[in-house]
């Protein structure tokens, strides 16, 4: 049973969720980012009740069958204005109030209504809680859930409120770094020029022009990055279905070693596509971070045959979103090819 520390006890929770960000995100905030996507079922496995979902909160033991009790607690003792959230923040540190709410939300809300129910709670707590630090934390939690659940209007709302009403907070700083809407890497913009050392031969390079005329994915990743690894089954399935003349992948390894990548490809996932390797701490790594707006890993950029960006996926859950974007892009290219004058002329000549 996991004691969430909302009674008199204070317990530490193990987590190792901070590894997937390339910039300075605290372990507590990284754990919060991972918790949001995990309970929403974003990743290679859907969220589901497990034995370790049994928790103790406000003197009450809650298990997978106690959704009604969990909802009652979130409406009463642990409502949006509850002083217990401030006590948890003070005793266990930044990120823990919102993370605890997310763990309760897994039990309290059915999966089909979970995102909207959570956003409603975060919005209320971010407005009405008397502690400004708790307000900021819940607004940041709402921003993460809205982003993971593709609620664009809510994402814009939480971002705007966090960076205006709490503009000096650590949460606002991280929101600006991770979720700023102003980016040169977004759909409709041209992909920046790309010239990277090949993984197989550091004296050779792979370039943007190598992929001209087809859909391709630039996937910034690392063997050390858990969400990158969880994206692998989705990328492999997309490549199995569409890889070839119409689609390919360029994986760009950051903060990694050639040996780690070799072992990963031999023992975990084959990754039978194009690879580039960027030396850790190099000037190239620093330049890429600014040029491609790399806020964290994974970062997947889907590019069309003309060199324009079609789709961008960041962070936890990017694999599933990227795979769907690949399917849509390839299908659209196939439809355009089928309706081209050349195809119509060829079709008529066969009759």
C-alpha cells in the first residue's frame, strides 16, 4: 500500500522519471509530467488498475474498487480548497500535491471521463486554493494533462494563467520552457537544415536533402530515456507498414554512447532505419537544442516530401501520436498520387 502522506505520516516515494528531459527539470516536476501521461493511458500500455494502486489517503484505504469513496474525498476532505494540499506541499515538496491528486484520479474517475474530470479539478484548485504555491502547482498539473490529452483550448488556458498569474514561479519557468507556443518547430513551418554525423561512420553525414520527395520522421531519442524506449513499438509498427520509398525514419541519438546504442539495437529494438549520432556535450548538441527547440526527449518531427513539418510530438506518449500522424501522412500522399493527372491518364490507358 502506498501512503500518500496526507495523514500525520510523511513517506518518500521512489521515482526515476527525470531522465527524459534534456534540460533542468527537477525530479519532482519530471515525476509529475510522467504521472499525468501514465494515468491517462498514453504510452505503449493503457492505464489500468493494479495492486499497487491501493493507497492510503486522509486516513482511508483506497483500492481499485473504491472509486466512489475516492470521488467523495476529492469533493470533501480533499476538495480544491483543502488545506491538506498545502500541508502535503510543505512536507513532501514541489510536485507532490498534484502528483497525489493524479494517483487518486486513477481510482476516482472512469478512463473515458478522466481527463476532463481532472482538468475541472485542476482549474478549480488553481483558482480557489488559498495557497499561491498550490495554485501554481495545480495549474502546472492541468497544463500537463491538457497537453497529454490533446485538449488544446485547455492547454492554452492553463499556460496563459500560469505564466501571467504566477509568472515568477518555478512552475511558470518550466511551463515556458516545455510548453511555449512560440516555436520554430511546429506544423506548417519548414524543417531547419540538417547535417549530422552518421552513427555507423562519424566521418560521413546524413542531410535533409537525403529524404527529399518522401515523408520522413526525425526522431531525437536516447537509450537512457524511458519514454523514448516506450515509443519503439509504435515506431517499429509504423516502419513495418510504411517503411520504404514512401516513408523512412532518421533517429538522432543525444546524450548517449555508441556502445549503448549498439547493445540496445542488438538486444532490445532493431531500429532498421537511418541513424545519426551527436557527441554528448559537443557544440553540435548545443546548436541542435536551439535550432530544433529541443525541450526534452523524445522529440519526433514528421516532415512531408516538400520539407515542411507535418506534425510534432514531444515527451511522454509521443510514440502513439507519432504513429498515427505517420499513417495519416502516408495515406494523404497515396491519395494525392492516385488523383494526380498522371495516375488518371495511366488508369484510362489500361481500359
